C-alpha cells in the first residue's frame, strides 16, 4: 500500500509540478518592433523568460503551421524566424503579445511580418522581404532579452 501511494504521489507531482516548472522558463514574446537603418532594416522580437533556441530559413510562401494554408503577405521571399521553446501567450492562454499578427511596416526591404505558428512552445514569424537573396544577420541581445533580425538593403 505504501508503494502504491508513493507511485501515485510521484505521478501526480510529475504531471502537475514538472510541466509547470519547465513551462515557466519558456520565452514569451512581448513585442515586435521594426526599424529602418541606413543599410539595413531591423526586426526585433522582445522576449521575457529564458533565452530560446532560434533559427531562420528562407521560404517562398508563409503557411499556417496548424492548417498548412498559405498566409497572404507581401514579399518576394520570406525569412521565417523560429523560436523554441517560446510563445506569444502565457500558460493560461492569455496573450503576452497584443500587437498585430499580420502587419506591413513598408521599410526598404521588410514589407510584412506575419505569425505562422504559436503552438506548443513553437513560435514562428515570417518576414516578407522585397527582394530575394538579401543578406540576413540574426542574433540575441540581452538586458532585456531580444532576438534581432537585420535584412540588408543591397
């Protein structure tokens, strides 16, 4: 009987405590900012929590991660930024990012920013670029935490 209670207590703790602790450290998106500089356009993802993994890839068309349906947005190509584990909402489903999920900053190269995924700690955003093959630099800055994507004009 004691073993059954110990196993049951361990199972309850694993289901309730461990996911909450691990989810609490996930990065949460709080803002997306864009800006034009003399030689590049910048997109900044403001984050709280732990620094997530980050990557980007060039795609020809943004699609919704849930439905697979295309997302209409201007751009000759798209730089899709993926942050994991990260979300634009908290553990209760309340949005931590309240801005537009599909906007058009109309900079020299950056023509659109659209969410492609915000599901199960997978956050992806596609940046519509006017011309294909532009140089892209992406990096983290801290204090406060943010992920920066620079897209060069030429």
